[in-house]
C-alpha cells in the first residue's frame, strides 16, 4: 500500500482532475448537435415534459416512453429551465454526473493508495474514448455509472471499515440508480458482491448485507414513490413496457436490431479503453498477483460479471460495457508499476489515429461501391469534410502523443495522462464535431426550417427525434400522402414521383409530395 498523501498533495491532484474535466468535458458540451437516436430521444422526452407539465410519465412524440425511469429527465428538465433548450443544457447533467463519478473514484483511491494513484485512475477514466464520449451525451448512462460507482465504492468502504454509514450510502446510490435506469443498478452490485463472497466462502456476510432493514427501507423510500405513481398513471402498460420489454426482453432477445456475437464486446473494450488499452494486458497478465488483495479480487469480479452478462444478452450496445470500467481503471492504475514497457500502451491509439488519417483515401472507392443513395450522399459529404485539415490534425495528435511518451525524465503516469489529454481533445474538438456536422447538422437545419415555415411533418422511413427537439413540434411516422411535407432520406426519393425538394443536405431531405 502506498503512503497516504498530504492534504496539499490531494488538493493539487484534485485540481488537476478538475482542470482535465473542464478542458475535455465541460468546455465542449455544445460543440455538436444532438445525436440520434438516443440523445434526440432523451432530449425530446424532456422537452415534452416541460411542455406538458407531466413530471411522472415521459412521452416521446406524444406517446408514452417506458424505456428508462425518470431521474435523468428531471435533471435535464432542471437544466433546460435554467439554461434554455440548448445542447449544452441537455448534456450538462451527464457532464456533472461524470465529474461526480470521477471524483468518487478519486476519493476512494486517495484514501486507500494516495492521491497520485487516485489521480491516475480517475484521469484515465475520464480520458478514455468511451467515457469521454458518454460523459457529454444527453442520455442516462453517465448518471447510471455515477450511481453504480457510488454503490460499489461504498460497499468496498463498508468491507474495509464495517461502517454502517457506508452501507447506507450504497443503498442510497443503488436507489438513485434504480430511478435512473432500472434493475441493472441493483443487479450488478448484488451479483458482483455475491460471487465475491462466494469466493471468500462467506455468503452469510452477503445475506446480512443485502437484507439490512435500514438499507432496504432507504432504497424503497428513494425508488418506490415514482414507481407507484407511474403504475397508478399508466397501469400494466408501464409494467409491460418497462420491466418486460426494456429489461427482460433486452436480455432474452435482440431489441430494436441491437444484436451481436458472443465476442461483440472484445473489440468494444479494446477500442473503448483507448488510449490506455495496453494496460489491460498488464492487468490480465498480473491478475493473480493483484488478486492477493481481496478488494482487487472484487474489482475483477465486477468487471468480469459485466463482460459475461452483457455478452450473453440478446441486446448488445457498446456503452453497456462501461458499467464495468470503474473497477478496471482502478486495477489498471494499481498495475501500472508492473508494466514492463508502459509507453508501448500508446501503440493502440496511434494505430487508430493512423487509420483515421488514411480514411479520406478510402472514401472515393467506398462511395462508388455504395448501392444506397443515402450512403453515397453521406460518403460524398465526408470526402469534403475530411480534407487536408483533418489529415494534418490527426497526424499532429499522433506526433504529439508520441513525443510525450518519449520524455523520459517525466514519470510514466504523467506522460500517459498528458497523452490522454491530447487524445481526448482530438476526439472532442475534432472527431465528434465533424461527425455532428456530417450526420446531425442537416437534421437540425431541416428542423429549424420546418419550425420557421410552420410545416407539419411526416417522418417516412427515418427516426430522428432530434428533429422534434429543434422544430419544437411533433411528427407523424407513416407513408406520406399528396401535399404533405416529409422528412426522409435521399434513398427514398426514387420511390416518389416528381417530389418538390425543399431541403437536401448529406442525404437528409425535406420534400413536398405532389402525388
């Protein structure tokens, strides 16, 4: 165990972590339009909550939305009431949750292993590819991960100190997680601790922990009021829509086409951990040594359960694996001193940057091979966006990361974090805004035009809930009839006879039907 840090050292590292969050998260919240489908759906449901004044049931395009519980919508509602209906306001609750998540990790590790290692773990978390994206997404996952981290880190504190307050904190965090995304916030802590106690041959302690009367009452006091109000408002439609369709069916079947093989999450993890992927090998290679500490064993079980459970799930989405990243970054920070050549971890992100640098060269051939008019339009627009400036920025990021890795007098953890900052800035200030201009800016522009003209819209063969946010209106989803204004893609143009095109950009089309 490392020596404890002084309060001055802890304050310095906490300040550095806050600076990284400000630079790579808060400063870029409004740089891209809302991304469909998820950001658009959450934001539109919040806008409709503001419009209707119904703070119990969420609606999307006028229809009840039972996908997620209510907490993230309440927080987004508070934000847009304060800052207006903007991308910044919709994303701010996620950024604040991500900051809370990072500092929960920092405080836990600082108490146990000192501020320097705590800073390394928390900074790697917020700078990793998947987390730096999810931290600014107007969806429920950053908030859920704050709740999961709060639950499990409080349980770890309870194991170490037998503190009743820590156990109650775990129940409270689990309750807020249940209000954020439902049963998964309970399943992961219960399963991870069960398998850990099973490995310790102390299941009695597990039962005493999970059957704690005060904890259960606190959990129910947080979660039960909304669930009861929602059931009274919507009846069995809520039970069937939320518990069965969006929880049971997500595991047993492929919901909304989100399927994948048993190995789906292998590339997700390898890419999602960048630029620190190489440390995963160090953790795996040295896990037997690390597992000599019972806390490390629980962290490993937590990560492994998430990986196995969602690999077996019928519905697969990349961000599900993030639920197991908190323990993984703690283990990576604790294993860094075991790495033989830690600077080689940068080979992974450099390979990704190399691929992005040569991507423009592949686009002309891809455009020629595309059989879909919409895909051709998107690829053509990408050729214009990914020009010389893109190549120069990508090569500059790669060169800067390589140079930082070679500054030998600087301790390796600081070189890794400095490289991570460069990588996160490249992603957040170039890649994501470019993706927004390519995919979502046309939807936003079409929506603002429809709002200006007062058009009633039919969505045909598309699902762009962000259009509803920006147009501040509803849309019918069906095949169009004569004289209607339609939002669709260029793929559908050939199915219509003499449509009047009102707006067209990057494959997104607003048109008026004539027949």
